[in-house]
């Protein structure tokens, strides 16, 4: 599996820039399924990191959609 990196905002349990070399740890799988479902979409291949960071801030891009969703989830404490 190729290395992947989390590009979203930090929150308890996950820090921006965390790199994953294998499958996600169980605590994150639980966090994504129970609380912050949009965060899993902000884990991208390291090879596409530069473009993903740009896309995250461009209206109409899917990463921008998931970033906005996650910010709502964090704000509402879903």
C-alpha cells in the first residue's frame, strides 16, 4: 500500500499531516464511522498531496466539499 496523508484540520484523535503506511488504525475507523465521517475522504496518496491541498480550497472540487462537511461536523460535535 502506498503512503497516504491526512490533509484536513486537526481534531482529537487525528492531526493534520499524519501519514499512514498501512490500513487505518481501529480507533480512526471507529471515529470515522461514528463521528467524523467526512475526514476519511481527506486522506490522500502522498503522491498527489500538492494537488489535493490546492483542490481542498477550490469551490466545486470534491475535497472542498468534504472539508466543508468536516468543519460542520467538528462545529456541531456530531
